[in-house]
């Protein structure tokens, strides 16, 4: 039932007031402070230090990958400053969709939200894929037990669906614990690598250069271009924090701070891994590994089961990101569903006030995607990774466009936090994201990822045009956008400390 009484049309879409009890069935609980937000942000990203990033060395060499990583870090800082400003001004669970909706209308909001759905659902699938590889290597070495890849996928999804459905307080506490453990594993690895006889900085440059190229850039400048998506894997997901706005006690203060300090943490941890991991294994050997940190422990401790034991702790880093990114896609799908862009059943929260239907739906899509790619194409991890990256950069470009539009169209709108880089920072971040988008598009190895994204967007836009745009609900994000943020009753208070999100 849509509650069609009193419907109104704006910008080619139709809104209906929510029926009685609609928002009560879709409530969230405020549970997170600064450290909870920092933890969920680190947890979402930290798997990038454990796997996936190393494929960038294969296409660019170590030097080319370092250049790509520096470029991507600049993009993320500029983006986080901009997102921090928008999230403080619009503290809704919608995140990227909310920003796009306020700046570009319902269609812009839907496209931005859909891109972020693809990003987080596919990122979770990538992390589960690599987690399964790590877990199987560990159990095979220690116990002689090996399971088919799909068994690991189902086990990992099942465990983390249960954790995420247990309640927001459990989710944030668990994320903070596994984030700290994961960082601890990286520190231990760094200490062992620096004191190991296997450590040799010359190994960073052991990839044979192409004709006319150097050992620093063995595949030339073009390799740097192709390495950008893999460099993103060291930071992808930290931008999810605005999705926690309705579960944060003081979102206008804590979300921008947690994002920036989380990024600083990730730059340090990423630098340790990018330098030390190939320095003990060799760049050539590491460039195609599905379990790079495990290979690093093996190089430090050859012919020892202790490497597998240590790697069991390294697996925590991958599982941390399963937790963090699953949280993100659950809230993203929830917010779009609550507003009517997706089927409304996906925003039901149940007694524990967690969007369990959205979480389950994202898991089903992720498992299906892994089956299709794993058993229908080679290099499954890389293909799904690039689907996730392509969805991410589309969302990044649209969010930076939204920032510029909101700054120019609403210069006097209250902004509890202001980006120190302003419009120039957003423009630079947006252009770099667009460069990565083109890089993925031009790389012939990832045409399958592009086709998959194109199919998803074609289906999504067609469905919204034919059905979704006539069934929207005045959710907090929608009322805030329609009111231009000027009516205090049209949005939750940024500094509210409530057990339940405010009704709009």
C-alpha cells in the first residue's frame, strides 16, 4: 500500500505521504560516536591492504603503482572534505543519494544512489571472494581441509549477515574491534618484514621493463593509468560514513572527523603494505597473487606453519571489510527503498532496528554475481573488483558535481562543517575520478565489468522510469531536498541525541 491519498507531482515524479506506521517499521537506532564511525570506516576499507591492490603492480610495476596511489590519495582527501561538508548539512542515511537528490533532483539522486549500490554490493562480493581464498589456504595448510569456493562464500555471507542483523550497537563495536586487530596485523607484518633476511628493496623493481621503459615504470605511463582502479582498493569504502548519519549521535561533527582521520590511518597502513610486502616477496611474484599478505608471511617464514597461523589473523582484515561494506550496502539500499526508489519491502528493519531485508538482498545479489563471474569468466576477482570500482567512480563524480552545485545554488545554506579545499578540491577529486572511469573503460581486460554496469543501469533506469518514479515517498531525504534545507522541520537535527531517528 503506497498511501496514494494526497499525492503530488514534482520534477516528473509522484510523491505520496507515508501510510500510518510506515516509518515506525523502518526505524534506526543512534549508537555510534566518533570511534564507532572511525571503526566502521577502517573496517570497510582495510581488506584493500590484504588483497586486490597488488594487481596494480602487474599493470604498472611497483613505481607506477606508487604514482597511481599518490594520485588516488589526493582524490580521496578532496572527496572526503567535500562529502564531510555535505553530510554535516544533510545528516540523512541516504548519503550519496541524498546529496545527488538535493543538488540534481530525483533522477540525479537515483542514479547516484544506484551507482553506490553497485559499488558496495560488488565490493562486498570482492572481499568475500578474496576471504574465501585466504581461508582455504589457511585451512589447507593447517588442517588439510579444502572447500569449494562457493562454500566459503556462503559461510562468510551467512556469518556477517547474522552480525549485521544483530543491531547497530553490535555492528559498530564489532567493526571497531576487527579494525584495531587488522591494523595490529599490519604493524606485526611490518616489524617482521623489516627484520627479515628476505627484506630487500631491490625486489621492488624486479619486473622486467618493456622495451624502452625503466625499472621504475616498466610498463610506462600507460601502466599508471591502468593501475588507478587497483590503487583505489587501498581506500575504497571510507566515503561510506554519511550512511551512518541516522545512527550517529552527532553526525555533523563526527562524520567529517572520522572520515579524515580514517583516511590518514589508511594512508599509513597502505604505505607499509605497498612498500614492505613486495620488498620481501618481490614485485613480480606478488603482482598476480590472490593472497599477497599470506605470501609475505611465507617469504618471511619459509617452510613454517607459523606463516599460516599469522595469516589467520590477516584473514581478520578481509573479514573486517565484509562487515564494514555490508553495513554500507544495507543502509544504501534501505534509504533508497524507504523513499520508494527501490521496492519498499527492502527498507523494513524489524525488532532490532537493522535493515535485514536490504542486507539479505545485497548478499543474494553478491553470491549470484560471484557464481556468474567465477564459473563464466577468468580472473573473477579482478573483474568483480572493477565492477565495484566503476560503480564507485560514477558515484564519486556525481557527488563532486553535487557539491559544486550545492555550493553555487545555495551559498547561504547552513554548513556545520566546511571543506578546507572548497570547490577547487571537489573539482580536482571529480576530474581524477573521471580519469579512473575512463581508465577502466579503455582497458580491454575489463570489458565484462563495463557491460555488467551498463546492463544494471539500463535495467535500473528503465524500471524507475516506468514504475519507481510514480511511487515515491516523502522520506527525510526527499522532504529535505524539496524544502531546500531551509525549513528546520524538514530534516533531522544534526546534533540530535536520540534513540530513534527523527520523523520528518
